[in-house]
C-alpha cells in the first residue's frame, strides 16, 4: 500500500491503561512455579518432601488427635485406645503439678511460684523493652527479693535485709566512687556483706514462729519451676559478671588481668557436670563447717560462673571488634574510664555480642536440666525419676519428653526471637 | 576575596600567654625512637600547621598533647597543667583540649545531638537542656543543624567531620587539635571542612593542625612546622616557609607535594 509513507514520527493519542500481569505470573501460581518447580531436580525434591511431610503427619496427627487426656494410668489409657494410634497425654494432666513444681513442693503453696512466674514478665519487661517508662525499673529492682519471698517463704525479714544490704552497698559505693573507683567497689561490697550478716542474725533472732508465708526448703524445689529459677537467676547474674570479667581481662592492671584470665580459662576448661558435682559434694569442704550453704545456691554459683566465663569471651570478641578510634574519641572528650565504658564502649560491644550472648543464655537454660544428675528433680529429673519409675506411667516416653521439649523450645525460641528484635531495634549503622 | 581573608587571618592576634609548652620531649614505641627532643611553645591564639612525610611523628606529637599517647621523657604543659601520669590531670587537660580525628570517630550508636551533648552532660555536668542548646548552636555553626536527630551512619564524610568538630566545640575547649581532618574525605567535601576550620581560626581559637592542605596553611596558619624522622626540622611563617624553605629535606618535601 502506502509503503513510501513510512515515517519514524509517532504520537500516542491515548495513554495505555495499566493491565494486571498474566495469570501464570502472579500470586500463588508464580510462587509455586518459582520456588517449588523451577527445574527438574527442584521438582523431584518438592515431591519427595511432600511425601515425607505426608508420612510424618500421618503418624503424628492421629497420635495427637486421638490423644487420651483423662485416664489415671498407662494401662487404663491403652484400654481406652484399644490399639488405635494415640498419645497418652493423660500423664501430663495427671502429673501436671509434679512436672511444674516437683513432687515435694507443698501443694497449698503452688500459687506462690505461679505468681512469681507471672510477675517475672512485669519485672523483665522494662529491661527487655527499654522504650517502656524507666520508672518500671523500680519493680524490676524489687522483684528478686519479692520472688525469693514468694517461692521460699519464711520470715519477710530475710528478703528485706537482702534489699537493705544492696541499698547500703550502693549508697557507700556512690559516695566513695567519686574519689576512687576500686575503693568504692570494694568498700561498697564490704558494706553490703556486713549488712547482710548483721541483718540475717537479727532476723534469725526476731523471726516470728509463724511467718506470713510458710517456709519451703530448697530441696523441695523441682519440676520446670526449678529450671526456670536456675535459668533466670544464672543468666541475670552471669551477664554482669561476664561483662566485668571481659573488661577485667582487658585491664592494664596486671593482677586484675591475670585473675580474670585464669578464672575464665579454668572455668571454660572444665565440663559443667564436673562443676555441678563439685557443687554437690566438694564445695562443702571450702566453706567453714558451720556454714551450711544451700545446695540450690551452690548450683546457681556453678551455673553462673560457668556461663559468665563464656559470656566474658563473647563480649571480649565484641570489645575487640570496636575500632580503637572509639576509645580515643571517648578519651579525648575527657570521659573517665567508667563513663567511656558505660556510654561508648559497652553499648556498642554488647550490641555486637548479642548473638553470642543469646547462644550462651539458651545453652545455659537447657543445661539446667543437668542438675538431674546430682539428684535434683528438675523437669527432666522428674520425668526420668518419679514419673517414669511409677507403676502407673512406666513407659510413657514420647509424651513426657515431647512435653519437656516443647516447654524448653518455647522459652528458647522466645529468647531467640527477642534477640533478633533487639538487633533490629539497635541497628543504627544504616549499611 | 581570598586575599582579603588572608589579610584578615594574618591580623588575628596572638597573645603572649602560653597555651602549650613542650620541652625536651622524647617518645619511643618499644625500641623505636618516634619523637626526638621536641621543643615547642604555642601561644594562645596561634594557628599552627604541622606537616611532614608519613611516619615523621606529626600525629604522634599532637596525640601526646592530650595524652592519647604517653611520652617517656621531657614535659608537656597545657594551660598551666603539667601532663603527668595522674589521671586527674589527664582528664582535666582532655576536657580543655578538643581533638578532631582523621576518621571522625563519631559514636555510631548515638544521634548527632547525643554525640554532641554526651561529654558536656557527663564531664562538665551541664544540665541536659542547656547542653542541647549549646550543641544546636555549634551544629548551626558547622551548618548542619537539620541533621541533629540522625545517626552518624546516615551522613556524608564531610558532614561527619563537621559534626566531629562541633562535638569537640561543645566542650568549649581552649585549644583544638586536628589530626589530618581532611585526609579521609572526598575532594568535594574537603572544602566544607576547611571552611569550618577557617571560621574557627577567625574566632581566635588556638589550633594545632596536622594537614597536607597547603592552601589552608597559607591562608590560616601563623606558623608552619615541618617534621621529619621524629624531629622538628624547620618552622617559620607560612610565606617564608613556602617561598624560601631553608633545609634540603623541606625543599624536597615541598617540591613533592606542590609539584603536581
């Protein structure tokens, strides 16, 4: 036709309307094609995975679905099931209190550790989520003494003296620290210890016959409660001690440095189980014979120093990763050692160390189950000992150990999720 | 314009009061003798540029002045305070002497404003509100008040260095030390930092500046010091120093840095 009239000139009269992408390129179809069936080997893997998932579900789902929750022994449960696949979860409901509180904790006092557990969340919140009002930290400071009183009971004087000792120590420290850092630290500690020993004698003499909350011995703690007590106390003590050890290891004072190095290297070189046996048996030789240090305190000391040594090394990595310029900038502005550490060095070093610290914390929490081998009846100790050994529930492994696994998983996964949130929240480098 | 500024800078008064006096100072890194027999007196209001080849000890010299490096012999007196191993004296001198680093060394976990208010609040014990006002005043002076709530990682190199200068100024120092403040910057950003330093000089700040910016030296300095192998080889007024260097080492150095 008009072949000669071809021209490069072009004017669009109507703008093209936006169209949706073709069906195979959107939504689920696109995702499945790209992620599951992108090539042959990928497709084969997808099919195999589906088969594996199917078999897993085919076994686990009926086991959970047909689970029996109300019988009072394994034999009874088998009778109800009549050969059908199903879990005997009734061991959990029937032995619930033992799993959570151990077999010796007085049942009329169960509400006390339960209340302490609920309050733990309120106490931890302002520490974990630092956007919350700072005034809430007052409760956090009071919580250890409150929780001690709730769980162990006995005269309220003891936790009050504990609190008073901390307050006196802090006061003495803050008066003296302006003159000399080490002096403030040492005398502050001494003042706290003096208050405690004086006060506990006083409370021992003045204690009423019937305290408001009945006393419970440490030997009676058990179940998941014991894991929670050990884990929370050891982690919250190990972090500050680990920081102190890491800073001490960097110290220019040779004595401080070598004490920290020897301590860290020794503790890291010894298995935790050995330390726990030491706590159980040997530690008594080191204390004066009349000092009957509570077994729980001995175990907490061992767990704490063990994880403190690891945390110290993790933090040392964070300190080493910090450019020298940060120290120099802090120095050049006239900040003293404590200020430079508190406001410049540690915030950055700890941020770098978060994944490592969380690793240690999660490991420590799971390691609290090791106390079962020194005949403390924590969750695993309860399962392996009193429950599996009983005539009613001999042989219910999957349900009990699965339950323990779920409980530990919830806590550890929670810690892990928190740490990831924290890393995102603290990210200011905008790389 | 540049001429006029030069003239203005030249007229800046140098008082007779002594700000820094260094006598017979020696420093070793292990067995390596980095600084040899340094004698230097700086009067209040002086603007001194220190130059020299790398490894000549010029950074080490100014880092000795605020005790970031320890010297082993001789004495350093800053504002009448003798620098000794006494931590009180060191902290006192450091709070009087501002320092700007080659790599800025801002605190990356704090906002610009917090970077500037941290030391005044904790070292000078100034109320937070007042420290923030001061910080905003100096951030305006270095022309970046609008970045106050950002983090250092969000700023360009030149902006970061200007914040670093503002951070030092917030401590109201009587002496400023600059350790190659422009060496880590892109060429376009060097000017904004130098402009800030020039305006500081015009206000009469006592400055010691390790730099290779010879234009800056000509325009602002009242004295140029050339160092080599740990010694002060030559010092003079900038005109004489650049136009008529005396030692061969200085001539060689100048021909190399001005040659292209």
